[in-house]
């Protein structure tokens, strides 16, 4: 297979009306494209049909990160508006204060030492103004930090969803199994699962295990280098427990497949494997950037959504299935009217 590192070879035209602005009515009613890497065969199904393609003894690996309200709309003393987008869950000091890095948007620049208020008794102080709209801030609050953020923050919908958050996004932009708080974007491949589907998977003899990767704002960062090998992605925090590692190892020893739910899960698993194909428990930062030529040592199948042109996520799935197969599948998805991106339809690559 020829390796292509030219960014512009990972471009495609997507009609704007296919960018999903709202989720489908029922999570599992999303469409599912099934792509066979060996035969290039494409099948069109619904996500509720997923378990027809996963066998007893396979292992389904899901990212249990939970999105927090990272978008804070505040008011300056001058009544001017300023929005802060938290780049990570704030670090608390236990005294009603927490610290975070954020991006801000305002008609006028903020300044060091400036204080602004949000909807609730949450005050933000600008500690340092960096470049590119980034600031270090201190959050001053009363009570439990997550509750404060939930009361005054908004769901951090991606920039290609061109509307304000609505009440239903609080639930819909979250997987049903989300539990570990820390992401500013949802692991969208998991948004399609419903409780009954996971229960049926267990009854069918499919192993289910969890990893955690807290998704940062870098997931939306565009690649600006013509040669994709020169791009760098941001660090993200991951946790892969010993119990997950043992279950994956047991599955592989018995000949079962590892089915990664989402590119975040794929990156987490592929980042903790050594040259002998052994995986070890790990907790820490991950900056694995998967491009064509990467040797996949853990995952056998990938469940994923349809990704932005010229994005690191499109490049990852191209590394897994082959660029030509992916772009051909995307063209067919467009022709068939699939919905794209976070609230869109899904793809299973086997």
C-alpha cells in the first residue's frame, strides 16, 4: 500500500446540509456503514444492527470519559460580554478556587488581573494573557465545582454545529456510559449506543471493557502543515486499568477481536503497546498521532463517525483502512445522504 503524507490528499467536498446539527431521534436509529478492509465491500445498515457484526468472544472497548460544561459566558464590569472555553477540567485547590487554561472570545482584549462574573456567583480572574486567545484563569466559587459549572456553563458543542446549545444537548452530547469527568468534546462514536444494546452484547458473550481518554480542544485543531508528518497533536490524559488490559489479553489469546469504539479508544490502546505487542496498564498523558504506516498492534475493528476533511481523525481511519478505501466510502456515504460529524451517522470498519 502506497503511503500518502500530502495533507490535500485527505480532502473531500461535503455538502453543508449533511453536517448533522441535531442528533437523530433515537441513538441506535443512526445509520451504520460497514466497510470490510479486505474486500472493500460496503454494506448499509442501522446502528441497532451492530451486534450482527460482533462475535461472541470479541471485546468491545469503550471510552467512559464524561463531557463537562466547558463554555462559560461571562460579563465584564463594563457590561461587555466575554466567553471562556475551558481547555481542561479546572484544578481545584480546596479553598473555593480552581485554575485552568482557556480560550476567550471578546470584542475587546482581556487584561491580566481583570475579573468577570458568570450567571451564578462564579467569578473568573484573568491571571495571564497568552497568545492565540489563550489565557490562564482562576475560578472563584462556592459549593461543588462541577455543580457550579453545570449551573452557569454551556455544553461545548463543536464549531461546525452552528447553533446555540439547547436543553436536550446536556443528555444527547454524552454517552450513556459516561462517568469520568474531563472532556471538552464527546467521544462521538459512543453516542449511538443504548442500554439494551450493551446488555444484549453481554448476553451474547461479548466482553465489554473501558478506557478513559479525556478529549481536549486539540481534537478540533486543523492540520496546517502540507506534510502531515510535521503535525503535532496536543497531549490528552488517558487511563487504561489492569482489569481492562487482562480482558483484552484474554480476548486476544482466545482468538477474539478487539473492537475499538472511537478514535480516542484506538489511540489510547495503540499508545500503550510495546514492540512485542504487549499492553500494560497506564495512566498519564498521550500524544500518539496515528498516520499511514502505523502498525496497529491492538485493535482489529473500529467503530467511528464520519470525520472532517484534512483532519487528524480522518488520517487515523485512513491509516487503519487505507486512504483510497476511506475516501471511496465517504463518497458513497455522501451519495447515500449519510449525516456527518459529531451528531451524524456511524461507520464500522472490520
